[in-house]
C-alpha cells in the first residue's frame, strides 16, 4: 500500500536535448511584485557594452522562498565537499532597462 502511494506521488520530469545543454549566466536581476518574483538571467561578456536576457523565470513568492532554501542547502553541501566559495568584489554594473532590481 505504501509503495502504491509513493508511486502516485512521484513526478515524471523530462528534459529535451537543447534544454539539457543549459544557458550560461553570470548575472541575475531580480524584481518582484506582491504576487510574483521575476528572475532574469544575463550573460555579460567583458568589453561588450550590450547584453541580452538569456532566460526569464517567473516564480510565486512561495516558490521563490523554496528556491532560496534549496540553493542555500546546496551551496552548504558544495562548500563542505569542496571548500568555501570565494566571493570576489564585483564592480557595479550600470543597468539601463526596465524597473530597478537587485542582483
């Protein structure tokens, strides 16, 4: 009986080949309203003054909080295995599009 319940709770997630390749991002811009968080992922290259949003993810506040907790947990696990991640000081990047946000 318990095995049947576990099977009914499982989620079958598929990923196509292009999505599995992933998209590199070295900047995330986060904006929010009362009902959603919008995370724009950008790839900024040195010497290139113009960059485009490569991916936008829209989350409910509840899912945004779950994502923060999951990332925190995984960073902790990573640092236990590989050592502390260095956080380098990054120069301020002037952003000139859309509403202001935090990265």
